[in-house]
């Protein structure tokens, strides 16, 4: 008896041990399966494959997970290798493999998808839909419709796939006809049809679809299609039609809550936001604000849309008023305020918002740095970037573009070079960044470095050519500029008005009067570009400086646009060079008429008379300036010393080291006088 009890206990213990071991194994398998799924979901396929290979027992679910992961991430060859190695396949295995091939943009893989589809031992609606989707993706609507017609059972996805395919192929008629005979129309099919019609600029047809279908308002989610149409009309500025569509959607408080239909079809917050956005885009802030105030419920998008509208219109008081009412403004809210104040020129106010921003993201830093640069506070831009680096924030090409513009404006080569080094280490320079580098080096007088950047560019756009030609022309490398211009035309890059400004400057530096005139004519006749005042001023300067003053005056008389101060100033400067006081008076009078309070014409006339010793005439010019209250602006210059720019204005004593500066100047002057006497 005792032995029987003992044997029974042993068996019970053994069974319990087996059960515990089985549960532990199952638990471990579940953990491994979950780890595999998580890795696949995050795209970490190499690690997922290691887990897969380490599993002692793999069921069909695990095989399918790995195949699906490969297929979803475009590694179809690896998926197929596993598929071929599978000991047993189910319907999901086949569908995963077909999906991998069908979703590829390679037509040969689409053919392989069809071969697998034809080999399938059994198919479900997913198999058919996947294959049809592959055909529509490649625009093969005949093949897609053949499969669609052969389906024994279709679902909503089947219909939506072929409707979307026809819309993508531009066959609107077939798409509409299919939609009309669709047994069950859902929000996805309706929205797909409306979106497709809008993309093909058939807004009226989209409106008819929504109006003529008696079932539309009964479709759950149909309001999304109406919202899409509102945005479509707003995008092309047709506000009246957008408002009409908005009015077609019942407002919640005007409905009978017992009606199932009205519960489904009513305005949502997206409807309101879409209509407000239309008005904001059109600049009609009064209508936008009226709707905003009428909204029963607002979300953050509603607030941000109105704040953006006011910021774009530079109505920053109203923008700030709304901003202060937002419970939890997001990064977009803060960035919009920063951007608005910088655009209005209130950089200090923008900086206050920036400093108050709880979590600064890259866009915030870029907006503030660009704001400093655009408002001429170049040192502020560079200083904020230093703070950005100290905060260990990552920068991007937009950051660098603003900083390079600041360095170019300051002619700060040292800081510009440092920025270039950061770009090399952290970014892949694209055309805009390289163009900014060319401009920065050119402005700093380093034309060779600018040309190195230009020559190393993989792709050059018209701005690249203009920047380099302009750099050569600005620094007097006329022949290099003209040679590069010829290369530009050989490369089939169409010149712009900016190109010809630099080309004319280059001709001026080289004294190539006839070449300059020929390029000017080429701009007008060959490239059909209208000359602006800058082209005329450079041409007048080119002709006038070489003594052809009468011809320069004829150019001004033949201008198709009114001459400005630069044009008359160019002629006046040429008159001083060649001592033509009579013509100088004509130019000076024209210049004074354009700019009554400007000192340039008076100063040039004074200098012309003084150069020839006509002091009485020079005195009359000075007295005329005094009578009219015209004052000569003091000259100024600046230097960069130890990463700091110092500005010096004639007669200014505000510099903190002004006493030392003037003392040193006096010492230098004394040294010059003593040397001259020796």
C-alpha cells in the first residue's frame, strides 16, 4: 500500500514538473516572439534575424513575422529566401510574400507577385486586394480590372483600391462610375474620390458628388470629405465656394439629437479649422476671427491658425493677446510668435519669447538666429549660435545658412571659416549651403576659397553660378568672371537678371565698353530679360567712366523705366572724373528731384567745383545744402579683432576706448608729419 502511495506521489510530482516545464517553455517562447515582433516593428531586422535563428522551435506565426518584416522594409530577396525555406506555409505566408513584391516599384517584381498569386493553393480577399493594389500602383488598370472582375467576393477595400487607381491614372470618369455602383460607400471611398477630383482641379465635380448622392450624409465620417473640399477651394482662393460647402455641414446645436443621420453628419473641429484656415490664407482675418469666436469647441490647431494669421499680417498685439489665452501652447505657438516679432523688426520682444520658451527645439533656435540675421544684428545671430552649442543642441543647414549670411555681412572670415569646419564635420552640404559659403568667402575677399567650394560642388544651380561670377566681378577679377559666364552658358544654365548685373560690373572693371553693351543687348534680345535700374546704372557707369558721357545720357533718355538715384549718380560720378560741370548740373538737378534731402548730388557737385578750383561755385553748393537742411552723413568703417567687430564713425566719441584711439591716431599723424619733414 505504501509503495502504491509513493508511486502515485512520484507520478503527481512528475506531471506537475512537466506542466511547470511546459509553462516555462511557453513563457520563454512568448517572450522571444514579443522580442522578435518589437525588433521588426522598429526596423532592426539584423537583430530580429538573430533572435529568429536562435529559436529552437519556430511555428508558422514566427516564420510569417520574419518574412513580413523583410517584405515591409523592402528586403524582398531575404523574405523570398525564408519563404522558400519554410517547412509549412499558410495563407498569410503567401499574402506576405505577394505584398512584398506588389508594393515594389520594380515591374519585374510585380510580375513575380502575379506568378506567386497564380500558384497559391487558396486565396482570400486580401490576396486579391494586394495583387490589384500592385497593378494600380504601376498604372496597369486593365490588369487590375480583370482581377477585380474575377473576384468572387469584394469588400470596401477592393472598391477603394480600383477607384483610387483610376484617380491616380487620371481616369476620373471610370472612378466616378465605380463609386456610383459601389454597394456600400464608406468615408474612405468618398474622401478618396473627392481628394482625387481636387488634385485634378475638378472642384465642381467633387461638389456635385457630395450634393447629388442621397446617401452621402448617412455615411459615417462623410464630414471628412466635406472638410477636404473646403480646403481644396481655399487653396485656390475660392472663399465663397468654401463657405458654401462649410454651410452644408449641419452645426451640432441645430440638429435633432434623436436622429441617427444628424448624429453622424455634423461639423467637427476640423470643419471649423479648415474654414478658418481658408480665410487666414486669403488674408481675411476679420472673417477668420468671426468664425473663431463662433466655434463651440476649439483645439490647439484653432488657436495656432489664428495666431499664425495675425503674425503673418504683423498684427502682433492681437497675436500675443490670443497666445496668452492658450492653456498649453505648443512649440508651433511659441515659434510663430518669435517669427512674427522678428518679421516686424521687434527682435528684443522675439528674444523675450525665445527665452521664455520651456523646451527649445531646433526650429526655435533657427527662427531666432534667422531673425537676428534678417534684422541686421549679425553679432546677435553668432552669439545665439554660441549659446546653442553650449546647450548641446544639434544644428542643421538652415542654422548654417543664417550664420554664413551673418559672417558675409560682417566680412568675418575667421568666424565664417569656423562655421565651414562645423559644416564639414556635421552636415552634407547641399547647393544652398555651398552657395552661402561662396558668398561668405567672396564677401571676405577670399575668391580662391570661394572657387574651391564652387568647383567641388556636385550639383550647381543658377545661384551657384551667380554667386561665383558676382564674387569675381566684385573683387576686380573681370576676365575670370566673364570666362565663368561663358562656361555657364555652355552648361545650358539660363542666366538671370542678377547674372547680368555681375557681368556688366566685370566689363566695367576691365574697361570692356563694347562687350558690356553687347551683353546688355544679349540680355534683352537673346534671353528676353527686362533690364532694371541696376543694369542701367552699371551700363551708364561703364560708358560714362570711359568718357562717352553723351552716349551715357542717351542711355538714360532711352530707358523704359524711370531712372533712379543710382542711374543719375553714375552719370554724376562720371562727370566728376571727366570734368563736365554742365552735364553734372543736369544730373545733380535730376538727382535732387528724386532725393531732395539726399546729400550725394550736392557732395559730388561740390567736389567737381573744388577739383577745378571754382571755390565760389563750390561755396554756393554748400550754402544751398544749408538752406535746404541737407547734411552729409558721416563716414564709417569697421574691423574684426579677436572675433569682435568694432565700428568707427567719423567724429564719434562713443566708443569705450575712444580716448586711447584718438591718442594713437594723433601719435600716428605726428609720426607721419615727422617722417615727411625728414
